[in-house]
């Protein structure tokens, strides 16, 4: 795992955008794994800015797979993750909705939604780079503490803490759905490169547990320790409790230029 402590959220966004663009340049039909929430928004804004400037890669052949989706929202709800990703990223990059996939929360098809999504991911050849955020309780996608480290896409129940954290996107905590469909931790581990971004002090405890704590279902993001290619980009606040923070920075500063992230 490579941890890169950075001064601020904009540096995180710049480097994260470099990683995503690098993947698309190397493989124009890349499969991008997308997260929602607040953390990736500066990265998405940076990708859009570069695309508009004409300095970004072509996204014409890219396919996208969202990490998760709320269950129980009316179709087209602005806070559904399908609508959020279109609004915050893919529409502006010119990626048509037909190339952006998410778990299907249709009430009458929920029982098979997980296996259908796994099949779609497999058919696409897997995810080249998966953008990830981390929950204050250590969740990854919507795999809450206690989730199987080998889990696949399925329906899950959000913790009260996550619903409170996400209430800012809705009118109140009561409006945050209780259920979600989420890629499992085992699904996430199949992506070829995992790019975790964490900003703000509120993530410091969860990030330290994920990166330096024991591998445990009690901290779902600790599953990253099992993957051969993980990049963690963290700003000062999020990196605050990392015991080896100075060493991570030394390693990054001493990296040969050809190595990349
Ligand atoms: C979103 C997701 C979640 C978020 C996490 C952090 O698709 O899967 O795991 O990444 O809840 O959310 P923010 O970035 O809003 O703090």
C-alpha cells in the first residue's frame, strides 16, 4: 500500500485526477469505478476542468461502474447515486448514461440485483481503477463494520452514524434511506488499482485504523491491506493520526520518477 500525505484537499484532487487520467490514457476503454459522497467532488471537478480545457484524455470509450446505490428512493431522485454521478462527473465528461452502471434498486428486482451487478462487472472485464472514500466508522463503499471481508454486491443496512453523516444531502436523517445496494469488500478487491482518498480531520481515526490497524471486519477499510495495488491520498487532517506519516512522505519524495502511482 502506498500512502501519500498531502498538504490539502486540492493537492489530493490534483494527484487523484492524474491517476484517473493516466489510466484512461493508457487504456482508452478503461473501466472506472466511481464513488459518491463529498470526498471525490474536488477530484471530479478537476477532471471536468481539464476536460473543458482540452488537456484531459478522451472519455469516448470509457465505461463506469458506481460503487453503491440507495434503495427506496423514487427513480431519478437527485440524491440517488446514479443521478449524483451523472451530475457531478459523467455528463460533463461526455460519458453517456448507457456507459455508466450502478446496482439496480428497482423494488421488484432487488433479490437478484447483487448477482446481476457482479455479472455486469465481470462482463466489462473488471475495474481498472476504483476511487474510494472512507466512512467515519471505517466503512468502504457501504460495507459497514462487521461486513464480510469476502462479500460481494448485496443489500445492506446503513448504521445510524452513516445515516447521520449523510443527512446533509437530504433534509433530515429520517429521509436517508436505511437500505443500500453496495459492492462487497470482495468485489472491491477485484479492481486492479484502488485509489482511496481521504480529506479532513473527521476521517483521521478511520484512516489510521484502516491503514495501520489490524485487518478486521470491524474496520471494513482495513481490507485494503490485502490488495497488491492501493494508493491512499490523504490531506493533513486525514493523515493526522498515521504513526508512520513522516515515513510515507519520505518514501513518496524519494520515488523514482518512472514509478508513478
Ligand atoms: C460513496 C461511498 C461511501 C463514501 C463514504 C465517505 O459511494 O461508497 O463509502 O465514500 O461514506 O463519504 P464522504 O466522502 O461524503 O465523507
